[in-house]
C-alpha cells in the first residue's frame, strides 16, 4: 500500500483557521451557533474550530458530538449507537455547523442531518469538511471546504488527528495491485467507522 501525505499538521492548522474566519463572516454573530462534530474525527475538528472562533471572537460556541449510526442506509437499521450523541442543549432555531473530516458520497451527511433533525429543528444546517474528495451519490454540498482533493474511488483518504491517531496529517492511500493491474480492496466505501 502506498501513501502520499497531502496535508501536514501546519496545513491542517491554517485550513481550520481559514474555515473559522469563513464561519464568522457568514454568520455575522457567533453567539447562537452550535458546532456538532460527527464521530470520529469530526468531533476533534469541531473542537478545534470552536477554539479558533473563540480566539478571534472571544466567544466559544458550544460543541457537541453526533452518532448517526442508526440513520445510515448502508448498515443494519437495528444496529446500536457506537459512540453516543452528546448534544446537551436545544438546537431548535439555532444555526448548526456540522463538521466532518471527509465528504465522499454524501450518505453519511444525509444520515447525520436526519439524526440532527430528530433532536430539534435548527434554523440552518451548514456543513464544514476538511476534505471534499468528490464522487457524490447524494445532492450534498459543503458550505466550508478545507481542501478539494479529487481522488480515484479505489483510493482511501485518511485524515489522522492527534486526538485519535497521535499525528496530524492527511494522506491518500492507494491499495496494492493484485498482479493483473486491478487494485486490491478497491470497493468504494465511506470512511466512517474507525
């Protein structure tokens, strides 16, 4: 398997600073916004965005975590929540920023929006992603994108964060060939369960 590093820790830091400025600019006031990270790597990204917003606005938006496992259309619907949802405040009528590491087919985001709306009706739902790799199967578009990273379907985009992986980087991982020029393990998938 070959891996190519496409974002370093400094790239990620600068990208999150830029996204936090874009969130501030678009929302005019950060007093009411709620930032919700999608398990697993969306949660530390959401926490970093909130810290960055606080640095510039002196207000730290509340940060929650969302587990949308039961809303996935590609998993057994009776499957229990894996990590649990932690959103201890009412989101009704508030601008919600959903945060994820990689936007791929859009199916995870659709499921996350379904889970979110079951908790209350936000004023708006905005999407912030570190990487948009394309290959959409749903009409989902991110409002804030760290990096557009076109990739082949057989490649895996791996976001690694110190809170989970002990390193900050983004890599494109290409599976090895099977000898016939075909990539081994090339089935498309959303990178979700760690």
